[in-house]
C-alpha cells in the first residue's frame, strides 16, 4: 500500500512541477545556476572516473581476449562499445545519482524542515515547481554533455594504456575505436542519459520535498533518494535497451 | 480584516481545533495565545492555507479563503507576509536578495526600484550595511528583522508572525514586538501574532485570543486579560512567579 501511496504522490508532484512558472525569467536564471551546481561541479569526478575506467576496461579486455583468432583491434572496438553503450550513460548516471541526488534531496529537505518551503508557499510561489523544475531541466541539458565528455575521456584512458604499456599497439587501438562506428549508439546513450537525468532529479526532489522532521529525516531522505534513483536507473536501463537496441 | 467562522481541524480523528470563531481587525496587532499544544499554530497554518480546515470558513475581507483554488489563493497570498519562528530565510541568498525575492517573483519593478524598496524595508527594521551578508552570518535577532523586512517588502495587507520572540533575549524581543506593532499601524495592515510570551501580550496585544484545548476560550484586550476571572486564562497569565507577584 505504501508503494502505491508514493507512486501516486510522485505523479501528483510531477503535475505540480510542470505547471506554468510564475515568472519565466527567474526560472531561466535558476536553470543556469543549477547547470553549474549539477553539471559543472560534477565535472571533476566524471573526468577522473572516466579516464581510469576507460584504462581498466582496455586492460581487462586485452587480458580476456588474448587469442590468436581475435584481431588486436577488437580490444579498441570492445572498449569503445563498452564505454559508449553502458559505462558512460549508466555508470556515470549512477554516480551522479549519488552525488547530485543526495545534494538535491538534502537541499530541498533542509528547506522543508526550516520552513523555507512554507515561506515560498505563503508568498504564492509554486514551491515544488520553483525548486524542482529548474533542476530537472538543467540536468536534462547538462548530463548529456557530461556523458559525451565521459565517452571521450574513457576512450582517452584506453588510448593512454595502449600508448604507455605493451598491452596493444596504439595503431590497433585507434583502428578498433574507429571500426564500424554507428552514430545510433550515441543516440541510444543520450536517450538513456536524458531519462536517467529526469529520474535522478524528480525522485531526489520528491524525497526532499516530502521530508518531515529534522536533521535525521533529511539524512534518510537523502539516502532514500540515492537508493531509489539507482534502482530506477537500472530498471529503465533494461527497458530502454530492450526498446532501442533489441 | 480576517474573519474566522467555526473553524475545525482534526488529525487522524483527533480534534485539534473545535469551532473556533473570531475576528482579526485591520490596523491592530491581534495575538493568539495559549499553551504549547493548544492548537494556536494549527489555527495560524489554517489561516495562511498551509493546512486545510476540515470545517468552517476563513474570510479575508469577506473573500472565503478555504474553498479557493490554488490560483485564487495565490492572489490572496501575494498580499500576505509571514514571519516564521526560525526566520525561514533562504540560506543561499544574501539578506538583500531575500528581501528582494517577493518583488522578483511578483512585481514589475525594475532593478533600481527593487533595490530602493529593499533598502527602505531594511532601514525600517533598523538594519543597515548587512545587505550582502548571508543568513548564516547574522544573529538570531537580525534574522527576525530581515524576515520582517522580507514580509513587508511586497506591501502586504496581512502580516502573520509565528512565535516572533522565540530564542531571543528580552531586550531584542521587545524591539521585535515594537517593530511589529509600529509596522501594523504605519501600513494599516491586519497583523496576527502567535505567541505564548506574556511580555508580548502586555507590550502589543491590541486584541488577544486565548486558545485552550483547541477552543477559543477567551478574547479581549491586553488590559482586560489582567482582570478576567477566567480560571484557565489566569493559570496561563499568572503561571510565572513574577506575574503572580505583580498581581499581588
């Protein structure tokens, strides 16, 4: 029963979020601010993880495909496909669910317990729309940029491995990453990213907005936001993969 | 003027407000007093629409508020200012941005006009040279004053104050009380203050409504409350040794 209660309340909140903003110029400014908070401030962690994961994927692929029947460029090909199809959109989104999701839930949750949301309501502001919509729009714009960057950096990490170790020749790696490149894979990854951005921001916003109590409950909301967002990212990953690739 | 007619509210079947009826007059500081848990905060939340009353009517200048749609309520709410117990200032905004916020959302003023209005409101609450500080960088009393400045920035017709003196020393509390009273008279607004501080009652209570176990138990002026024979009111008013000594 509690699950249905949460689902119903989530969709009611979504309907409130999507109401016409009081003043579009204020919302536009908020979106820019949120793009900085959500996107640019996540740049460092995304870059570091992408480079190292790309390098690790290349090494692991090389060790697991050490067979005379398999061409060496297959390592570059497999690295590219792993990074574009799964690692960048899904794993980075899961990391963003942890970083951005907890931030959103705790920020809005703290505003709830310190009556800042009540203050917005009394002024006549659509508080859920004002607090959550700019975050949703900002994430849906900036997350694809982060993911494309992650793709480049992941492949760059693989290139570094091929350049500084004897895992494989650089020329084979370059040939592999260019081999049978399908732009549709990028489209698939970006569609997933946009859906995941929506999931992270709305679920985290939901948990933050309906926080009750004090500091302890803000922490619980933050944890619930990360756990639930991650679960839904995994579920929608499967659904979208079936819909777009099968 | 705000008229409350037979307002009731329950939580999980437990009645918290029972047929409360009263009038909060324009240009006066109207106080709701009572013990903790008596229902005064619930009454204030019903008045401003943060809670929906189960029965009865709340009328803002004869406009029924309880049955209004969200869009209709928004028009009334733009005429409301509220001072919350903890100030409820937006942490991410400076003092100046906090005061300007309602103007940004609902006025058509240009930037200079908004700044001028913000500075006027801050000056009115005796705050200067704090425009660029964040709420975390100012004292509790200053936060309350910034919250008052924000509440009056949009020239409200109704001002609500929830426990304006909580957490303040007696001197700062009197400053806040007097500020609320002066602003009420100066801008001719309807002010409703929720408090259990007898100093506030004696300082600014043009009209006092005593809530007891969810019912409107007694109402009158700050002068009448000292003379009433009502037992529950007397128990509340003369709860402290100091007040009992003054009475004797």
